[in-house]
C-alpha cells in the first residue's frame, strides 16, 4: 500500500497494526526489550514453541495463536471439539514468572473450549462422576461433574486480555458461534458446542466463579478468555484499540490526508472490533477519508466515509490471484491515492 501511494506521488507513513490476534506479537516486537521462547502444547497436544515479549520491566506480552493457533493445523487436521488451550496456560504461567503483569493477545485459534484448557494449566481440576480428572476439551467437558479451583489470588489482577473481536460468546448477531465454522466445526456439531459451553458455564457457576458470557470479547478465539476473565479478574479489552495506541496511530492519522487499511475479507464481522474498524473510527474522529483494500468485500456492505475496494477479480482462479496479491494491492493503492485531493 505504501509503495502504491508513493507511486502516485504521495508521502506514505506506515503503521503496521493488528487486532490482538495472530500477528500482534510481530507488530509489537520493535517495542520489546527482550523476548524468550517457551515450549508449550499445541491445540492437539503436539509440542510447539511460544514467545514471551518483554514490553518493559513490569509487562510481558504473549500471543495465544503461538500455542493454540489454527496455523498449526492443516484443514484436514482441525478437530476443535477435541482441541485445547492448555498451551496458552503454559505460556501464561511462564510469562508470569518473568514479569509482574502479562497481556494475552487472543485470535486465530483452533479451539472453542472457553479457556478451560488454559485453566487446567493454571491448576484447575475437572473431575468426572467417578472422581477422575479429565483433560477438558469441548467434547470431554460434557463428562465433567465438578471443577476444583485452586487459590489463584497471587495471579489475580496481573493479567489483561486483548480480544480480536468484540463479540459476546452467545446471543443475536455476531457472537462466538459466528466464528466456529472457520475452525472446523461442522453445522451438525453446533448443538454439541452449545451444550459444552452451557455446561462449562454451569460448572464454574456452581464452583463460585461465575462467567459473564454476554460481555464484549467473550466470543473471541472460541471463548478462550472467558474462564481466565472469571478466574483471574482479567479484563477483556479491544485488541485493535490497544495495538493502535501502542503504535501511536492517532497522531499519525491526525496529520494525514488519507488512510489506507485492509483485510482479507471485509464484511460485517470486520466491524466487530477488528483492526480496520478501529482504524476507520480513528480516521472518522479526525475527518480523514479511508480506503479499505480487501481481497473481497461483502455484497451490499457500505460504510459512511469509507471507500471499500476489492482487489480480487472474479474471472480469475483464486491461486492465480493469490500469487498476484502484492501487485494487486500496490496497484489498487496507487489508484486510490491518485483519485484523492491531497494537500
């Protein structure tokens, strides 16, 4: 986009952003004083390596996708009803040993377990009717009779969570269920997911640790932050907003004539806390027009003050278009800037 803007004769100031999900660690990396790799479990229990970035002497950042990210699995390997966020809990435990405060970026997960796996890594025990411990996954949690919660007082108030969407777990409109299909949940499994979620909420309610499934962000990353929010008093914050503050986007937009941003597919989900939506909000406050360059734009979608531009071409195979992505984005950016009146 910057190359296209410069080709049109404009000055371009680049501000890489993210929404708290996959890629957030890389956007924040220039601000880390140090980083460490930590071995942890992937979504199916396979060994992977996560990262802990030190923002300062008091604060560390981890990205949940390092542990339970869908990027670890081929499409044929995705089994969200049998997947776990246990590795995220392992990452969190390691990060809390390195810094007093930790932020977890949520998004891009292969899981829908509400963070029960991460809770197990923190010491929460999931017990069946025979008194046997169970490793919690959405399918297995239906066999859990009660949960035993250890004293987590030392961890409470030390964790915050950046969510890649503002959706609640359940309810009308965009919710946690809106994103399960991309993780590999089949339509015939929706009722099982709902049952697992309802049972999990009941288990924690009976254990004296009620979970607020209606709050914004509760549906992010398959509900990953929900149990951590309840156990650790960890606030669910808008990831895009937090990242944009870190990269000082507001100051950059204030001085701009035009803002370019983008997403793979721009649709109504994009308006639920995703990074482009936050960028558009910042630009609106300063009266700066926005052009969104997306691989595809949902039919009939319009946003006031924003030009939505699809860089794809319906008459060409997807694989051909993917190979041309960089050039297509560059060319679209050049056309967008050339069509604007700049100071």
